[in-house]
């Protein structure tokens, strides 16, 4: 079993607290997670621990004993793409990262961040606080568009208004959809599908033929959306949070 423990610098900065990210890989055996959790909770300096693991009983025993709170289940989807199925005809005005930077301020983009955060694990954990959750997503968008957190950002403009946005990262063997959001009043109008198709074209131009995206299992609309577009579920993980006692 491999356990990856590290400080989550982005979450720590955005939330103004010290956050640890713990990812448990059950593929490698030989380490007692309950014992590790006990030592980590006792000795590490932290305000919040965000932990992801599978359903193995030995893991859940330690998690329950250390009073981690179950927050969500994260589904990871992937899709193999080709030039032929990435073609789409539409009338939307497409903007890339530099154009979005030039045309919009964070005030415009914050509306989309507020639309997206309500489906997140940060929003579900009331101990984090709704204002803090919104601030985190605004920072996520800001870093993606106005800094270099994302390799590319694709938006859809309608009459001078940004109605959809997708942020993309290039990895060695796959393209990552990091954030995707459509304005509440423009959903079920094909905006999301166009964003994904445009993302596919971008990744193919980068020489990447596999796309990976994560969403929470409770977000039924998002899961149905990816399945409809030909993605299949690669894995799912349980997400737990623990706040340091006062």
C-alpha cells in the first residue's frame, strides 16, 4: 500500500488554513493505514486533512476511528478521442485563454465560479464555510485564466457574456479537463457538449488521444453528461475530510 501525504498548497492558500492531502493507493501492501493515520493526526501540523481511498475495510476502520467525515465519492472518467468524432458544427463564438483574459475581468468570471462550486465537496462540508468554498473556486478560475495553472482555457461568448468555460491541462499521456461550467440559464442548450468537443480538438492538436475528467458521484447531471459523450468510468474513490479539533 502506498500513502502519499503532502501539503495542499493551493487549498491552503485559497482557504487561509493548512490543508494536508492524503491519497491511499491500495495496490501496494505492507503498511498499516490505521497506525499511519493515528500518527499523522497526532503529530502533523494541519487544520484540515483531505483523504481519498478505496472501499477496503482495513482502511475504513482507521478512518472511522480517527473520526474522518465522509464527504463524497469521486468518479474518474476517461475517453479515447479521434479527429473524426471531434468535429462539430455550431454557431457559438469560441474564445481561447488570451482572448478571455483580454475581454473579461474576474468580476465576470466569478459568476461562473459561483455556479460551479455548489456541486463541490468544499461546498458540502459546512465546516469549511460557503464563503471560503466560493473563494477557493474563484482562485481556481483566476489561476487558470490569468496565470499558468491551465495550459488552455476555452470559453463561449454570447452577446458579450461568458456563458461557458472549460480549463485544460496537458499531461504526458493524457489531456485533463480540470474545470467545466455552463451558466445556469444556458444549460441543456448544447454549450457543454461544444466545450468538450473543442477541448478534444485542442488535445488532438497536442498529440494527446486520451481525455481524463473527474466529477463527484452525487452530481448526477455531470455523470450522465460524460457518459452521453462516450466517457467510461475508470475508477471511483471515497473522499473524507477531517478538521483539527478546536
